[in-house]
C-alpha cells in the first residue's frame, strides 16, 4: 500500500512535470499569445498591417515581448511570409529589428538568409543587432548570415564582422585584434576577414605561430583608410592590398623542367577580351 | 598443419594488400600538370596597373576529384628588375562567388594564401627566361575538383615586367579552360573578370599534387577491415556461403 502510494506520487509528479513541459513547448512554438492580434481570415497585407500596428503601439517597455508574440501569431497563418513581417517591423520600428529577426529565425530556421536580408535591408543601422540576434540562436550559420547581411547592407561591413566576432566563439580569437585595430571598410574586406578567420580556426591556413590571432591584423597606426586601399603590412613590409601576415610555406625557385621556345610568344592582360556567354571551352588531355 | 600454413599465407597476403592500399591512399599523385609544354610569356600588366595585378587560372583536377594539395608549382618570369622590391603572392580560390557575365562563378573564398615573397629576375643564365616556383604545403590544403590558383605581382616598376608562362595545349594531367581570370582590384576588394586572348587558348603552367581527402582513405580502410572480419568469421565458423 505504501509502495503504491509512493508510486502514485512519483507518477503524479512526472505527469505534472510533463504537462508543464508541454505547456512550455507550446508557448515557444506558438501558444496563443496574449498580445497578438487575431489574424484569422485576414489577407497577407491586412495581417502585416495589423501585426505591425500592434508592435508600434506597444509600450516601449514590453515591445520586445510584443514583437515576439506578434511573430509567433503571424507564422501560424503565414509561415512562408515571415520575412516580410520582419522587414515591415524593422522598417517601422528599427530598434525592434534585432528582436524580430532573432525570434523569426527560431520560428522558421529555413528562412534564415531571407530573414537576415529582410531585417538588415529595412534597418541597416541596426545591422549589428540583427546579426547578433540571429547568430545568438544559430552561431554555426555565421557564414550564411554574414553573407546575406553584407549583400543587403555592404556599407555595414564593420558591424557584421563585429557581430560575428561576438557570437561565433571559434572565430573570435582570429578577429579580436583586427577589430581592436581598425575598421572593416568594405563587404569584400569583411568576407575575406571572416573567410580567413574561419580557415585559421580550422587549421587550414598556415600562419605565424609567434603571433597567434594576428593573422588578420592591419597596422593599428595606419592612416588613410579608403575602400580597396587598406595598407596591410606583412613581414616583408610591402603593401599589396593585403592586410595579412605572411604564411610560412617557403617557395623554392629553380629552372623550368622544359625551357620556352627560343623566341617565345608574348601576350598579356592588355590584349584580353571578356569571355562571351557560353564561350568557355573545356580542354582536357 | 597444411591448413594452418595456407591460412597464414592468406593472412599475410591480406595484410600486404591492406598496407598497400593504405600506402596508395597516402601517396600524393599529380592531378594537374602542363609543365611540359610551355608556349610563351603572359605579361601580368603589373607595370601598368599601379604595380599590382592578379591573374588566375581555373583548373580541373584529374577526374574532377577534390583532394588535399600537398605540392604546388607554377612558372613565372621577371624581366628588367631594378632593386629587390619585386614580389609575388599565390592564392587558391574556390569559384563560389557571383556569376560572371559569361556565366562561370567568380573566385571568392580563399583556400590558401602563400603570403608575399620576393621574386628574382629570371632573364639570366640560372633560369634562362623563366622560373619554376614550388611550394611544399605540408599538411596540405583542401580544394574542390575545380578551383582557381592565382598570382599577385607587386612592386613591378614601369620599366619592369612580370607574368606567368602559358601553354596553348591541353594539360597532360587534368584539364582546364580556354580562359583566365583577371582581378583589376585588390585581394581585399577584388574585381574579377573572365577573359580570353583573341589569338591563343591560355592555360598557365602549373603542377598540382594531392592526396585524397581523409574520409576517402578511411572509408577504404574501413571497408577492408569489414571484409577481413567477414572472412575471419567465415573461417572460424567453418560455414560455406
């Protein structure tokens, strides 16, 4: 009898715990939010307008919560148009862009690139918040997210790199010094920085072992930064448009195995013309 | 006694095969080469492009197979050098950028960067007219079966010239295309264009050696292991299948 009682109590606790979990899960996945509008039967444009109005009219102290609730509510009736809502919310309330994007990617992870693009393009000044909001949930998607953000707001390259350095811990050691020393000035520079940090973090890029983390360092005292002309200093002291320290693969020079003809043909870049569409030919042995 | 001897011989044979197979996996193979057929010099235009120019060649490794590059060689020339400021930098790219006007994807992701190194004038008795540069890449660089290698020349004065050596014929190992990539921007802010020479099909001279990706060797080794276990189990149980 005593054992049965204990067993009943244990089962009771388990069942109530499971019930609590289910309730929690339902809440995360879209249990009826209190602060969201009723969207049943409304068209997409009406749903967007009503949802955004709910966010804009909310008190600033609860706006994050309202934004999350509105997104959860919206995704039930318009799951494929969630990025549109993120874009509209970000345009009307730029300060909510990060929260909106962060919530949206949890609801629709498959739309992570579209959501990034929507939020960043609508609120470019909030790029860092948006990228951090998304990557705090999905740090492993840093490449996809940073790529989308850089395409949507190329002039926010510095914000993108900083956001990635905060949220992606494996890249942080390879970005910290760069970020401390200089500003990332273009989308292509940001792509290269992130790409090289990724290569370095996985050991695929050889670098100076005496200067861990310095692979991406531009001179902290450099001046005159402008697009495409970063004065990167390498060990040889020459600036060739790169910002990186030298690698440690040593070139070995020697005579060619087969010499050129006595009078070789001489051509050059200046004679080149653009390849035509479909003009590429394959050549094989 | 006889069975024991036969079994031992088979075990030795199996072990030899396994070791041989693994050795074959670990051995580097030449997967692209056209070093044996130089046709001419290709001026990079560095002396007229602010002292820098980047030119690249998209290559297809033998069988289109990805691999880990352990050795890379290419040929270049340098002429009329004054002083020792002339340098080069080699980079490997994945062609995963946006589509060029002609269709093929631009080089974008950097797979390997040699860093800048000083280059000699090659018009001298040591080299003749051009020079072979070789890199031992140690643990190697993972590349897809189709990627672009490129060289940036810098420090080339107005009276100097530097460039790559090209071949008009098809590679003897691997394959390539009749065009080449030119970056008129910088490494950080590239502006790639896919170009052709109106008179010649251009492939720059290079040789690439790879070992297979670790997963390939591992799968082969695992397969051999499973096969050996099955054989052992059959022997032990004495069953005929």
